[in-house]
């Protein structure tokens, strides 16, 4: 090879090495950013198992009920809410379309930290939408349908006494069982089914052993790994909650939302706080609605047939304090001729993004 060709080859090799090094450094320095999402308020109607499963000697229903709350607590898109700001309605003012109310002491204590001069009698509620603040976004129902044999395999080999002096043998066995679960999500007002999924998980059991045949006796250890029933149920619940969550995300008009609880002095208090993932600086959009009811508005046994927005340009509110079960927000675009009503629909406008996590391995090595 000529001297010129050798030099060209060396230059090309160095250039390639430099490009690979730069690309590697770029990948290492690229920040890892995970988009934030808020949790939806949900309520569990029931979690049960088929009767023949519970009669098999292991109470699947009880185990699933005990495990489900923990699974939802770890889920990034749902929050099992059992306590809502409660309102005792009194003294209706029909002419104004409003009614005075008093909230519980726990909520009042938190409200007074935001509005020191507020009294419980100062809370004004819209009669047509006040009940909206005490409903979850989804009702969930789950069931373990079956646990049945799925597949298996076994392998055994060894030597007989005619071929070797000390016959050896070994065996391996694997069994699989399949658990089938179903989850349904319902509208909290109409009880209409909004989504349904079927999920399955596999229970795997292994055993292995070997032995030595000494004529009148056979010696050999055996090892096994059995997946417990509770472990299988937990795995199935995690998969089912993940599947129903993804299904709801893919549907129209099922995005995250909450409601306005208090509206006064260019500030609002919404249902939901830090437990839903809200943070200071998050911006939400608010719209007043007109509701179509079957029966008395917000009456016992009444059904909400539908809602229509009557706000052309939504209000934008910014979270100032994400408290416990409630959050205080400032209205960024207040209006003199229109105000936000209690029960107004509140959805995400813009969330504050978490700071990116640097993954520069060189920097970390230097610090060390």
C-alpha cells in the first residue's frame, strides 16, 4: 500500500472515531424528560372473582380487594378518591339561582389559610351544578374470570446401569397457568359503560432435580419455584389497571378534568390538589356549562344527560397552592361582565415540566 493511501486511511479512521465519540457524548448529555400527567379521580365499585375460584380454597376476591388500592396508588394516571369536599345545602335563593352553603370544618380550615376573612356562610353554590364537585371522573368495576392450565413441558434424561458404572439422571419441568381478568369503566352520572378491557397474565411454576441411582436407593435433590396465587393476582391487577387506563386515554372526551368548588375575587378553588399531581405554576382552562338533566337538577336519583359549554373563550387559571384534596388558583384573564361558576369544567392548559435529568457520565466521574 502506498504512503498516500496509508495517510488517507489513517485520516478516515480518525475522523470516524471522532464522529462516534461526539455522537456518544451527545447521547450521554441529552437530558431525560418525562412528560407530566395528572391523575384522574376514580372510585372502585367492586372488585371480585368468579365464585368457583373463591370456592377452590383461596379467596381471590378478598386478596384482590386488598391489593387493588395499592395498585391504583402506584398508577400514574388514577387516584382512588374516597373523600370529597362535602356541602350542606341550605337557604335556597331562587331568584338569584344560587344557594348558601357550609362546608365541613376540615375544608374550611384549609380555605381560611387562602381566604382569611371567609366564613362558611359565604360559600355560594350554583344549584344546577353544585353536586358535580362530589363525583369521580370514572367508576371502575373489576373481576377475575378464570385461572386455568395453559401449557407445560418436561424433560428427563439419564444413563442406565449397562452403559455407566454410576447411573445419573436429571429432570426439568415447567407448568403455565393463565389468569383472565376484565375491567369496566362507567360514567358516574349515566352509569353508561365508557370502556372495557380483558387482560391476562401467566403463572409459571418450575422444578428441576437430578439423582444418582445406587441400586437399592436413589439419591438426588430437587428445586422448585412456584408463583404464589397472591403474586399472580397482584400481577394481573397491575396489568388490568394499566390496560383500562390506556383505553380511556384513547377515547375522546375522556381527558383529565375536575370542577370548580369556590369562585371569588379573581381566585378559584378546584377539587383536587397535590394528590392528583398538581403543582404551583400549572395552568388550567375553565368553562361554564349548561346541563341537561333528567329529573331535578342535582336531585337524588337525577341523571345528567349532557353538558354544553357556554364559554367562547375559556378562562386561564394558574395554580398558586396545590393543597390536600383542593387547590387554589388565580384567574389570569378575569372579566367584568362574566364570572366563573361553581361546578365549571376545568381541564389542562399547560403543565409545568419537571427539570430534565442530566445523564452525562463524564461529569459524574469527574465529581467523584
